[in-house]
């Protein structure tokens, strides 16, 4: 039960965590890095995304849910008001593990991955504004959710006793029921474009404040110019890094966990789980988010690394994501041979 509870809480936080930024009104224009998209129609970048989870408990470390996704982003149109773009899924690979649930989910994810062609628009700075075909994405997601549940509950019939399918499936669908929720679920897009339209002071800025949830939070923001890649980079490339650490008191952590778990599991088991958590919870919950963003001079993301860590009651869960460019074709940049630079990852 404890492992189930912690896993569900990790899912909850994955839908409610955002990189924290701080506004610095006293900076001058010359001391700022402005993240702006200077894209052209027919520009395209191909990316490789690697994700996984690390679980540390009682000195044991396990790595799970390792996947690799390849996708391409193409600029369909460019106007003075912004860009119309398409995310084209190319491939989805996963590492086989002994966890039947993980394998079942990844099989369906791989089978449906190429269905998720996504048309989205941004403003002139590159900030994402809309997903034009979000209803189509919602319907595909609902179908995939049903297939996942069919597989899980067929493999583990006992799940129905503590995690009623109807409630669980309803929750999963509700997480992708609107355009905003679907956009937030796209880690590819949120990671690549979350900095666009923002300005960051050059150097390092540190702040101690409260998070959006009202808990103590320590943040660090670092921004600088410089090429990430010597061979393929440019002098005016730039870098922005975020780090945020939030501390949640033990009592509040119990409430957060039990309230979320109570949404989907059996009421009697919910009460049992909460009583057990109240008796055992002695430490504050710590959440740490670290994100490194590397950009080419024209605002195209070069590489993004993100780690989200939740630590509570002797268990540390780390969710990591890395997106790295693999191929590029730019309207404002051509190789002498009129071909775009590629690199194998």
C-alpha cells in the first residue's frame, strides 16, 4: 500500500509542478537575456527525449520506466503575430523490465505514439498559446487510457478491491479533459518552450520566499551566454538554469497524500491508509526541481535537462527527463552543401 500511495502522489505532483521563476524589475535591458523565437517557415528540429525514474529506499536504488522518444517539430507558418507548428512523433522505445504493469503501459504507449500528431500555435516570442487539435488528442488519449486499464485490470484482478477501475479511469481522463490540461501533460512542449517570452538577468539570482502552495521555497536562477556545443554551437547561444527546493510540513504532507489517494481508492482503505500515514509520518516532505535549458542563438532549444525529486519518510523518487537535438534544418542557416547538420545520438 505504501508503494502504491507514493507512486500515486508522484503522479499527482508530475501534473502540478512547474519551474519557478522570479521577477526582477530592477534589471536593465543590457543585463537581460530575452528568450525569443526567431523561427522561419519550414524550419524543423528533430529531438531525442529520454525519461526514467530512480527510486531510493533503505539503501537500495532501482531505475525504472526508461523510455526514448524521437519527434520532430516543424514550423508550418510564420507571421508577425506568431508561429503555427507541428509536433510529429517518430518513434517510441522502452526498456523491458520485470514490472508487468510498466511493460503493459509502455506497449500501449509505443503502439499509439505516432497517432499523437499535434498542431500548436505560439505568439511572436515563442510562448505556446493553443493546441489546435486538442479534442482529437483528448479522444486518442481516452482510447489509450481504456486500453491501459483493460490490460492492467486483466493482469491484476485484485486491483479492483483497492483501486476501483471506474474511479481510476475517470481520474486519468479528467487529467486530459481540457486544452490547458493536455498542454500541461506535454512534457516535450513545456520543457522546450517554457522559457520563451521571458527575460532573465545575466548571472546568478537567489531568493527565499514561499511557493505557489504557500510553503517555504529556496530558488536559484542562472543565465549566461555561450555555446553549449563547440562543434555545432554559436557564439550567441545562451543558457538558463532553475533550481527550486520546497519544504512541506509532515502534517500537511499527510493531508496532501491522503486527499489525493482518497479520490480514487476505496473509502475504507483510504481511512486505513491515512491512519497509517498519520502514525508513521515524522518528517517534512521535500520537493526539489532542477532544470537546465540550452538554446541556439535564434531561440531554438538545443538541450533541456529536468530532474524532479520528491523525498519523504526515507523514500526518494527522482523523475528525470532529457531532450537533445539530433537534426536541424533552418531557413536562416544552411550548410555550404545545402544540407542540414545531423548528429547521431
